[in-house]
């Protein structure tokens, strides 16, 4: 099974969020349309994920892309490059890992290769038109169309968590397209956190928003407090909203609190253990009413 | 008269008005007007304030259903309606992934305002391009399958389907009340 659609309807950070949230494994194919503005990304790029982490980038039109990158670095002898090319059918571990085992590349060089792959992934965030298809891998780590295993020749053996990719990709985006800017949070809106903890490093402006994401302080107030321009705060907030770290909410009328609000998932867990159902204006509901209502619905519809 | 209030919320076109019309014993009091801008591409009329329906159980007890406006921007009516509710249902149109982001926003807004039993109702699941419930849940930011609210399929035009979704919501409440 998989998900597919148009990048105009569902953006790359939204797709990555699903892969991250679901700790999914498989291949995400991104195909740009001819109308797409990022010409360097024409065609299809396949991003490979294992348990929600990015592990490889492959492209049917750039065969042996990782080897080409290694070759370009000029750090391995021609003889060894030829040997690496001949490995294709017999390799059983990622190419980067193989190079490490054979002492052909240092750990730093392999990390650099992953960085180079990631730069190509970041450029895909510029695509404003095209199609995506996420093909879930089965228990044998194979995707279905065509039946294919993870591309060991395109794998460094290193991984990068998807949230970090989304964050970096959104930061590198030169311009937000119209669909995204329509979602721009308003200066009078506040923010809430959608995650309890962060495993990635934030920029100062992002950290300011994160720290004040308690639903009580408006972006306008944050701008006054931090001296960041309101437009910069809005744009940065939008980027963090789109990758699923924050959510825009109307500012609560209550006084600001000094503690961080619990995440929504935690609230859901709390609500399921809440023994008394009540709202601000409504009292407790009697069990007689609930029971009668269930009986009424069962008997009349 | 003891009243039980359920809020029905969700995106434009997710089926909130139909849901209430399908089960209400009275003509639904609707504040629909001709839709403008992009909403018009989905439907001719849209709810601007609220929809209201009723089901009388007996001389002492009644169910009120309140439908929120589905606009993309925050609406003051969302807060008014949710603060009166005892429980709520978020309707998500499974075949419009472009609306999931807004669905997430409505869901998170409600969660930030109240701590009430709720369920997610997936509509249009029989339409081409409809997403699986698990993937919709992930798009809404619900990662943990065991800790997420119940997600059920709803046909907003079918009275037994609507009734089943209400029963599912009430069961949530009864579990919380135990």
C-alpha cells in the first residue's frame, strides 16, 4: 500500500511528516511536472527511508549516482573505482559501509557523501508542481513497483532523521509558494507545540518561537519581546508549522504561563483517563442520559 | 430538561451539515450562505455561523447537535460551540489530502481549548483517491496508534452510519465516566 497525490495538494514537508510520524520504510518517488520551476529537479527522484529515517537518494536517470559522487571527490584510485562499479550484483551492504570496511573512505568522507545526497533532497523542496508516490516496503524490505530492494549502491550506510531534513529543507527554501503562504499565521495568533521534545538544533529565531509556543503569546508580542521582525517570525512560524512542530492557535485570554504546555498527544492520553466529563459551562453528564441516548440511537436508526 | 451537546467540526465539505440533517428530528437551523472564493469550487453553500439539530429522547432528555463553520481561518464560533459541548466529532474528508492540514489545525484548536471525549469521522472513504485511516491519522499528527482517538468511517448521508458514529462517541464518554 502507499499514498500518492499532487505536490500542489500535499507538499513535501507534509509527506515527510507522515513518513516520520509513521516511522515508515519504503521509497518516496517525487516526479516534477514540466511546469515545475526547479529545472535541475526535472524527472523522478527516489528517496528511500528505513523506520522513518532517510537512507538513500536514487534517480533512474543518474545511474550509480553515489559512485559518481565518490569518483568526483577524486579520493579513490581509478582501479578501486572500477572494482566498486563491478560490485553491483554482489554487494550485500551499503556502498558507503563497504568503502569504510575496506578503508577506501574515512567516516568523515562517508558523512560528506550523505550530506551531498541531502543537498539534492533539499533542492526538491523548491518543487511546487509534480507528483509523489510513497511505496511502503514489505517485511523483506522490498517495495512493490517494480519489485525492488533498497538500493545498496546508492546507500552510504548512514541515515538522517526525517524531521531534520524537513527543517533544513524548509530553511533552504528560497520562496514559499502561494498555497503555503495562504497558511501564514496571523500576527495576533499564538502557537502551541505539537512535540514534547526536540532532537534537532533550532536557529535563534526558531528557538524564540519554540520557547513562547504556549498558546498565550501572540506573534506580535513575541516580536516586541525579541526584536525579530514580525514578518520574519511569521515566515519562520509557518515553516515550523508545516513540518509539524508547531500549530497556530488564537491567543488564549488567560494570563501567560511560565511552563510549557503539554503536547496534544499527552493531552489525549490525559483525556482518556479523565473520569469526569465536563466543559466550561456544562456540568457533569448523567449516566442515565448517556445510556438512554445509546439505546435511542440503537433502536431508532 | 437535561441536554447533551455534541459539536460536529471539520473542514469545508467534510459533511458536517449533512451529518446533522441526516439525524435531526427538526429541520436543521442552518446559517448557510452562498460560498465565495475557493469554497465555491467544493460546494455552492457553506455554513457561516453554525448548524443546529435536535433529537428528543423523552420528556426530560434531549440531544443537541451543533455544526461549526468549516472555514480555513479561525472562527470565533468554533470556540463558542466547543465550550458548550460535552463531546465532539471531527469530520475529515478522506479523499481530499489538500484539506488534511486544515483538519489538523481544527483538531489541534479543539484539543487546545477543551479536554473532551472525541472521535474522528472519515467521510468520502469510498471516493477515488481516499486515504487509509492510518495515513490520515499520521497526516493529522497522530503517531501513536494506541493513544489516538477512535477513527471511524462515516457516511454523513446515511442515518445508521451517523447513529453508529454517535454511539461510538458516547461509548468513549461512558468509558471515561466509569
